[in-house]
């Protein structure tokens, strides 16, 4: 169950799937943290999970997200994520 949560959140954060796509494909879909208000701790825990499963490409993508989160690029990322999922921030 935890693996599915982490993978679903990873898919949304990397914009590989929208929240709607995930909810449509799996009736009991849940996420690890709130993709629209993800914390550094959540991302670090996801990185640790993918390190343990030796999925280093995913670790790298999440590390890039952490770097972007520290800059103004993260505001643009959240705006794009919300637009992709049909949610306005205003």
C-alpha cells in the first residue's frame, strides 16, 4: 500500500500522470503527502524508498525537484501542476 502511495505521488510530481488519471485508473488511489503542498521531508522519504528499490533515475528526478523547490522555479512548478490537474491557485 505504501509503495502505491509513493509511486502515485511520484507520477504526479514528475507530471507523468495527472491526479485525475491516477484516480480514474485505480478506484482506491491514495497519495504520499499532498502533491500540492509536498514537504522536503516527504520528498526525502520518497527518495529513500527509490534508493532501496534501486530506481536511481527517480531519485535524481526527485532531487531536481528539491533543488527547484528552493528557488522561484518551484512556484512555477506548483502552478503548472495545479493547471495540469484543473486546480487554480487563485
